[in-house]
C-alpha cells in the first residue's frame, strides 16, 4: 500500500516573528491531520495561552486537560479561550533562552460531518520552575469539514524560529 | 521519520451499525511498530475502549493510567486484567465524538512482552469525560497478529465508530 503520512504544509516564523500561524485551503483528501507545533512568544509572562481556531470559528470549543508541573498534577475544564480552543501554554520571553514549547495535535476524521475531537500533547520546559507536561482532549462542536487551522497568541508575537508542520494521514 | 516514507494503512473499519467489536486479524509482521487510531462514540455513555491481542482473554494484561476529568488529576494501575484500556478512569461519550491513539511497540518480536502507549480523549461527554494516557503490558512473547477493539461491560461501539491500523517501519 501507499505511504500515507504526507507533509501538507509548513510554516516557520521569520525575523520579527508573526502574529499568527495559518494553514488554509487544507485539502479534503486525507483521513486525519497531525500538526507538530514548536513555538515561543515575546510575552512578558513566563508562559501564556496559545489558542487554536478551525475555519476561523470563534465559538463552540471545549476541552479537558491534565498537566504536571514537576511538583503537582492538576486537571481543568477548558472552554473558549480568547475566541479559540486553548491547547496549552507556550514559553514567553522571560523563560530560558532558546527554549520553545512543543505540541502534537491529532485530529481524526477532520472532513466528517460529526463534531471534531482533538488530541493534544504538549510540553513547556524551562530548566527552572514553572515547567509543564500537558495532555488535552478538545472538541469543536461543528459539523463543518476543517479547511483551515490558525494558531495565535493574544497580546504577543510568535517569535522567530517557531515552526508548525501539518501532515495528512490516509487510511487507504 | 521521514515524511511519506512509512506509516502504511494496514486495515480500516467504520461501523455501519452498532457492534460489539472491531477485529483486525492476520496482521503481517513486516513492520516495526503499529499505530491504532480509533474515533467515534459508544452506545453506553461512559464506557471505556479496550483491546485484546491474539484473542487472548486470560489475565495477561496490565496497565497504568494518568487521567484528568476537568477537575481532578488521578493515576492508578490495574494488574492481571483481561485487556488493555485506552482509558480506565475516564470514559467515552454516547453523543460527543471521542478519539484514541495507541502505539504498539516492536509488536512482531517473539522474545519480549509487548508494551503499548495510548491516549484517550473525551472533551464533552456527560459521564466520565476527560483526557487520559495509559501504559500497557501484554505478558506474552508471541508476535501480535490480531487486535480486538471493544467496549467495557459488553456494550457496543456505536454506528460510525472507526478504527484504523497503521504499520510503522524503522528502516
């Protein structure tokens, strides 16, 4: 059978950073999507929330999260955060230099007419206090096929060398 | 892993009506690892998604879980079970779409017991929602040649439930 883990698109923030990372016109020819995101922002906080939007939708997101900080574990319910799905925190500009947060986001059956269930694994490491390992279940309550994905960070710029890779996976 | 060089679909099944299980049989041994993707809903709200390997129904499985239901983080382990759970302390929904991802490492070797790493996600179910990861062990040196996907307590996987098995090649 054919190999089916295919790079659809990639994005690398250049000098000066970017406000958003956008994947648009995602083809409907795959079964699942997998996005690998590595990001850092110039936010003054140690960490801040990065959000995800499907099809530029600002509503009907929900989530259940568990994380470990190195000293404790906790779980939270996540709703709509800054008009998107909260997927985790990313390193701000006061964290250890050259440290980026990393995420794997898996979206099965992204073209189906069912609501879209999302799996997120994330890490925010800092070689200091306030480090996190995170798992999140997300749901976008929309019957629309996913045709675009946007990552954004409210009030800060996604810094140079941040990357995102969008892969398509076919089941046949 | 180089993009496009591996990750081969071995089999896929989407249920046209509710069923007790999805079975993958005659799994070839020419890959290094397997990845099992499941998505959909269950008939009984809050049911878990389990697997059995090679039709082994004996208590040769164990797993350790880490889960969060939106309020509480928990971890525990289950020894001498008849299955490995995608989830244990959370459940799947009968209405909201859920998903699971399981890696089965070095599945074709005949020397070591088999290990799994799984993720389960139910963001919005009305019973036992949450996100969970499990590390599983099947105490058998047999190569894995069959996987059964089913729900707890003899319930059904709902119509539209999908399971796909991929083969991963190391070289």
